[in-house]
C-alpha cells in the first residue's frame, strides 16, 4: 500500500471512530431520557437494568475516545513524517 492510500485509510478510520463516538453519545442521551421517564413510571426492570447499561455504554465511550485520540495522533504523525500534502500535490501534477 502506498503512503497516500495508507494515510487515506487512516483518515477513514478516524472518521469512523468519530461516528462511533457520536453514536455512543446518542445512546447515552437516550438511556438518560428513558431513566428520567421511568422516575414517574417506576418500572422495576428499567430501574434495575438501565444504570448498568448506562455504565457499560459510558465505559465504551471512554474507550472509543481514548482510541480515537491515540489513532488521530498517529495519523497526524504519519502525515507529517511522510509529507502527505506534498505527495498529494505531486500525484495531482502527475495525473494532469
């Protein structure tokens, strides 16, 4: 795999991790809404299981955020180390 394609794949993974992070945040928000709604309803199953679900999703979010931060840093380092911007410019020139 050439350097530009590798960098593009790394960028794609960064974007997918960002999407995954946003999805987990949305799930946490939905769980919170259900928990609030259940205050009035008082369903025992929801009272029992929702806090654990919330914690697991929150833990996943923390892991995803950590992976994203690390991988985004690796992607930036790879770009700088391999001068991806210049390689992309050269590729454009070569394709004219």
